[in-house]
């Protein structure tokens, strides 16, 4: 496993937790939170498989 893949495995959960925290604080709507989480997972999946 390369450094880029380890970075993706570290950054993606941080992005997801950050989006959930912002949702609970009322900064993001539910649609925005779902979009942020799903897009970050999709991007991480594509980048992880192409590395």
C-alpha cells in the first residue's frame, strides 16, 4: 500500500466526520451532508483503485 492510499484512508474519514459535525451544528443541510459524504467516498474509491 502506497503513501497516497494511506493518505486517502486517513483523509476520507476525517472529511466524513467533519461533514457530520457541521450537520449537527446546523451549518450544512442534510442534502449537502449526504452529498459531501458520498462524493468523498466516491473520489477516494476512484483514486484508491487507480493508484
